[in-house]
C-alpha cells in the first residue's frame, strides 16, 4: 500500500462518456459498458461475464431467456471493435460453472475464438471457473501484473495498492428527490478498483454491503453505469438497500 493517499480524486468524463481516472498512479478509463480500458497498454479488462448462467438455471428448472451469452459476447465484441485492444483480460468467472463451456452454442464459441484473433486473450480464473477454458484459445492465469497493476478475480481483504479485481459485482444505489436509482458500478479509492459484473445475467451487490468494509483507505468513489456514460458518485451520496 502507498505511504500516503492522494488528497483528492482525480477523474474526468471523456468524450466517449467514460470516466477517466487513476488507480495507483496508472491512468484507466471506466467505460459505460462496464469494461476497464488501459489505453497506454492497449488492454481491455472485463470481469464476471458468467457465460451460460441462463442455461445453468434452466437445467435446474428455472427457465430464463437463453440469450445471456449472446448478449454479453456481443457487447464485448463491440468494445473490442471500438478500441482495438492488443489484449483482452477476462477477470474471472467468465463461465458460470464448470460445464458452461460444454453448453456454449457453436456461434458463441466462434465469437470467443474471434476475440482471440490478432490479440492476446487472457483468462484469469475465478471461483466459478477455477480450471479455465479447455477448448478455447487464450492464456490461463491465477493473477497477473500488468502496467504496474495486479489483476486478480477476488479482491484481497484490507486496503490493497494497485489491485484490479472483480468478484463482488459492485452496484451503486442513489436516492434523490426524483426517486431511487440502482446501477452496476466501478468502485475505487484511487489505490485499487473493483469492476462491475459484465455479464447480462450477473447481479449486483450494493457497495454499502459489509463485504466491501475495510477495503478502502478513504471513502471510495463509485463510477455508476448509465446507458451512455459513467457517472461519478461520492460515497456520501450512496445508500444501502
């Protein structure tokens, strides 16, 4: 952890509607899609896709529209097309369970293979997909260090300098005179950042939940996802569920 926290948040809205900020001194862009973009390294990071969650629920008798994988991969492909990254990091729980890869439709498997063409695809393993993919391209890692940042699926307890993680599916809830809004969000104190879940059927955990307690050296800033931009929301404006 750094010796002294920076005195103020450093963020600005970019032309694309993303929120540009720094994590441990590294400039990052929080995209409205829920992806994190490291422009200097040309790396795109997404967390918690939970592919084939719909088919997992259907196998247990809870019928959901079976289009979550298609929608999720479509949004990821759109991000790759817009940004042309040299690498894409899938930050764990890319699959919803150990048999999700077997249930992939052929065209969805083709979309994943296409994402690896001409770039590095890195699968950071999570608690839902601890073995990584078996028949799909890409590198498998427990965690990695990239551009001075530590990328892992599950955030470690206590304040962590330079950590980029997922797993907790952060969500921001804001109550104002016009009503209450709840959105998936990034959450960061400038020293670490936790990404929102990227998957269509992945839920969200309120950042006021006890699971986030003790993780930040100061009250964190939420980057709440809107349809076309990321909204910076201070800690005192966030409410619990």
